[in-house]
């Protein structure tokens, strides 16, 4: 479960590209010049603190020397300046960045990919000038021992002034490593421990799916049941939604967190959500977003309804059912479903996110039961996953079905089973699910072929849960293909990227619209020898060639393959990330600029979400205004389509060409109609 607006709003089925959205924001931007003047930078030395100041428009550079596989950790004490920190490799590639609390200590770390002079770049987040002090805390070879590597990569989250994290690794029933870092509660100075209860967000979806399967095994429901059999007050749509559609993200229902954000409610500021709203939201939905079973669209609404079905088939509320029928039988004594953000969770970690003058304690999302809202520990999650291999609760068939990719009606695999993502990592089958509440982060990864797994937890919104994959590769290297073998297979054998002529990329430069979501456009560009791709509403990401027509993204696990038509012209591509996503090349012209912005201006209202939007013209720009959301400038895209503020506005005209409304989308929820009032 993800707090909005964190999940930045990619189109429906391509919500599977969430990793691209989140990591691109962290790891990409236009690179520095390869020839940064030495006089423009100040050398850093280990343990020495340097002071400085920044004014509006300034950028300050520091340098340090690092080997090819090095780890660097530093901190900036923001005495009176709110800073953004970027770490860049010698070739200008961004290795990492941080924009933490606006005052006090802000930590940054990075791993070098090549030897040479690296750069730390400081800029102001806001326009207020101020002073700071910067210190290089660690500069050392990247550890090769998995346990030492874990401690190294967790160093940024360790200490008595930062929200913390916990990691646990196991194999064949043996715990290989278990360690906690940093603080569970900054207000009371309570350290994070391996038995600290932590909100695991969407990692809990597998538990909800299991509860449904357990009830099915008991004969209390069927996965093929119409969901209205158990929740008759839901509307009767043109197509039937069955229980299986709920736990595979294929129901066609609107995603309630995205929908609620459209109303102006600020989930990032603690606005209340009640579970009862889920049914009301579905009752107001005029039609399904897709035919059930035909499209994968990550959906918290569906899992919330699945929890309701568990309640109605068991006669127990969901937290009680999970405690009595799942947690207790497995001995998971430190796990519980939090009924609401007002309920007490003993010995829990508080969630923290960076604020303007330090970390903010932000609480949990409401209405989360079934989709999230579960507190657990790294130890209990090991116990849970070990039940997959040797079931003490539920049959082996349940877990095999949960870990099998659902097949859509067109025959394509979704890459998702029942509450679990399924794929491979370096030749090894991988089953996993991440989670994010407002500030808590979680990742649970299981490798069934070797009966091994890893889980990470954190109460720090800046924590990158995908580090679990990197640590798993270190602990389970003997069971995975080597990076060299994977690179060779990806590259198609003998291809040498160093021999690639960047000028050959020019025929691929242009804009490509995903067939399944035409407003989601990938734009490919070249600057000298540097190749980039930029997705709609996201920063640029570097790409590198793996053959004469395939390229890998440098910031995330994704790649693209370009295609030619019968005449040899480049006509499209396929984006490979959690599935294959075809895209069609657009004409070379830039986004179409409307001749008269005033024709879109007006007040609009949606009956479905009972919300007003004002679209106004300010100077020469179209601006979105909503009572509780920040104003956002709208950028033109395809005809009558604009994007801004995390939304896509597709305007509607009548037979006379007059604008009469728009359809609003933000990724998992799309085409909510707003009619023009004036």
C-alpha cells in the first residue's frame, strides 16, 4: 500500500512501472560536464568538516577520489540552509542523491561504478540562502562479505539521530543474519530492534490473499464467486468481478487512494480515511476501468474488499481473524493488523519523513486493512515465509497457486500471483512484495528454489527497499548466475558497448507512446555521447546499449528494444519492465500547443467524487486549482490533453467543438469525469 502522492501516477496497467517512477526520481538527471573545471570544486578528505554558504542560484561542488567499487557516506549539517545533495561519478552519472530534512543533519551515500574523481553537488531546495557544514564520514572499498556489506549499506540509517531499519536473511531454516540500525522512536530515543513492530504496508497483501485461499480451502467461498455474493451492496457492473480478480489486481475497480487524492484530501498530511468508504467509492463508480481479468492494475481497493469478504465468511473482524486463524497458529507473536491509525501498537516504530526543520512523525494511512495496515517484525516474516516451503497452516497447493503468475484474458502473464510478484533474479526464481505506508518501508523476498529469503523494514521514508535484492545477491551468490553471464546474455553474446557509435542512436531519437496508455510517452535524446530516456512527468534516465537495437536503463532494472517496419524505419519499441509494454513512435513534431487556452478555462465538477476543479489562464499558462491541492501548471500533450500536478486532463468537446468537461486520470485511477459548470 502506498501513500499518495508518492505513487506518482503512471497509467493503469503500466503501474507495473512504479519502480521506474520512484527510482528515476532518485537516480537520474542531466549529467555534469565530463570536464568539470578543477577550480570549481573543493576537495573533501575523510573526517574533515568544511563549512560553506549558499545563495539563491548557487551550486557548490566538492570532489573526492574513489576506486571502481567504493562506498561513500557523508553528511551535511544544514545550519541555516535547506540543501539538496547529488553524488556524481567521474562521467557525470548521478550515483545517488538526498533531499532530507530542511534543517539539521542530512546524510548521503553512493557506490562508485568507476575509479576517478567523484563530485558532490550542493544546491538549495528553496530560495533561502544559508550556511552548512559538510563531512565525508566513510570512503572505503565496497565490502565483499555479505554481512559486512549489509552493515555498510545500512550505515546511512544508523545512529541516534535518524529513523532506522532492520534486515534479516535466512536459508533452509537457518538465520544467516539479523541486525537493526538507527532509531524506532526519535522522540523517546528508542533504538530500532529486530523485534520492533513495523508497518509493512503492501507486503501484507500476501496475508490477505492467503486468508481468502484459506477460506476457500475450508469451503466457505470460491475464487470464482461473484464478489456481490459476499458483498451484495456493491453495484452490478456490465461484467462480473469474481474473488480471484480482487487478489490478482485485475478487477477493473478504481484505486481508492488515487481517487481520494483527486478530491483534494491530503493523505501525506494525515487526512482521515475510514474502511467504510471503500464500498461507497465502488458504489459511485459508473463503470469498470477494464474488463475483469483483462488488465493488471495495482489496486488497494480490491484487497480492502477481499478483507471484507474474509470478515463476512468468517464472522470475525479482519484483525481478529488474522490473529486467531493465521498469526497464532504460526507463532507470529509480534504481528498484528492495526484496525486504524488511532489504535495502539505496542513496541512499534513510528514513521518519519523529512520536513522543513527536521524529521516529521507522520502516522499511518487510514482504511488500510487488507491492503496494508499490518505491523510485523523481520523475525515473524521469516516464520511466515518458511511456512511456504513446509506448510503447517494451509496446504502446499495454496502457496503454489499464490506464487504462480496470473494469466490475463489475452494470454499474457501479469507477473503477479495472489498478493505476490513473481519473476527471476539472475536466473533464480524470485517471489516478492514491497510495501510503503506514508513513511514506513518494507520488502520481503523469497527464493523458493533454494528455500531462502530476506526481509528489510524501515521507518524512514528515504529508505530504498530494493536494497534487499542487492543484499540477496550477495548472500545467495552461489545460487545465482554471475553478473557477467547475465550481461552477456542480455547483450546477445559478443556485443561490446565500448564500440558503439553514439551517432547510431540518432535514428531512435524521438517520442514513443505506450500502446496500453497513449498519454504515457517515452522521449529518447542524445547529448554528445550520453543517451537518455525521459518518461512523462519523470526526470531523465541514462541508458546504455546492449546491442545495436537494445538498451538498458542505468537507474532501474528495465530495458527497451526498438523495432523496424517493413521498410527498415524505426516504428516502435518494447519496454521490458515487469512484463513487455509495446510503444508506437509518434510524429517528430513536439507537443501540440493549443492556439487558445481560454477555451479550457472554467469551473468543473465531478458527481462521482463530489469535487470542484478550476482551470484558469495565468499569463500564458493553463493552471489547475483545487481548494486543498497545490496549484499546478498544465503542460500540453496530445490534442486536448494536458498534464500537471500528478494528473492527466483529457478535455471533452461537444459536436460544436465547445469544451464541456474533462476526464481526470492519475495512474491507477483513470477517466473520472468532470463536467464544465461555467
